[in-house]
C-alpha cells in the first residue's frame, strides 16, 4: 500500500520560509511524476509544483520564483522549499504521486499558516 507522509508545516510570519517534506513507501518518486498541491476551504485544489517523470518541473503562477521543488532519491523524499511566504499561501499542502494506470496517491497534508 502506498503511503505518503508530509511534514514541515506550521505557523510562520509573512516573508518567512518553510520547507515541507514528503516521504513515500512502496512507490519511488524518481520513477513517477510527483508534486505538491494545496487547498483552502471553499477553493479548488491548486497546483503548487510538480516534478515530472522526465525531470522537468512546473510551478503554479503565484509560486514561481518563491517555491522550489526538489527530491532526494536516496531518501525517496520530496521537498518543497517555500520562501517569501504570504498570507495567501495559507493552506493545507499535500503531496501527490501519479502512479501507473492513472492512479494518484495523496498524502494527508500538512498545514501551513502565514500570519501578516
């Protein structure tokens, strides 16, 4: 069974930084497209950053230049470095892995709160 576990969320002041981590069991990040999404109540889930199987990365428009997705293949862990955080970045951040047969695996999420 695939398990994704996020960590690193918390409360931070505007302008601050956080690094989120996502560890995976039974699925390998480097062999699959994987990324980070976020959701706030009443809003649709939003792409934050994605690391494609071919090694390319994409970011949501409001995250470009502030967030960086990376992965440590030896640890099978994916990271999201978030800098210059804004109150509007407040959300639950989830990691996702796109497995075979279009199956998407989701973590439980980690909450990020940015105070003004």
